C-alpha cells in the first residue's frame, strides 16, 4: 500500500467516526489499532469520541484461541480485532511465563 492509499484509508476512518461509528467498530472494519484510528481523527481535525472503545474481547479469550492453535490472522478475524492486539497479548503472555 503506497502513501496515497494510506492517506485515503485514514480519511475514510476519520469520516466513519464523524458519521457516528464507534472507534471499536472502525478498528474492526479497517483492521487497525485504536491508536491508529484516533491518530487519523486528529489528522482530519475530528475530535475522537471519549468513549472507552477498546475491544470487548478479553486477553484470556485471545490467549485461548492462540493456544488452541489458531494463528494471529484467524484469531483477529474471529474476534473482529486487529493483529496488533493479538501480538500484544502473545507478548504479554510470554513475559508472564506462558509458552505460546
């Protein structure tokens, strides 16, 4: 994806927020992180909603899916979240001593 396409995607994310979509919904639709969506809003001079928009999927649900053998992409698709969240949970689990 080139820079022009990335800019267009950021503008579409900001437009979705402007039209009333939640940050969580935009994260799921565009497979982007919370921080990326908020950054896109600020770039477009749109105030991001102050709602707690993190994924309602717990780290335990993600970890269980990974331990059951699903890869990051399949897990992200299953829960409607970005791969970055999957990798963050895997990293935290490894630091806590889990063999993932």
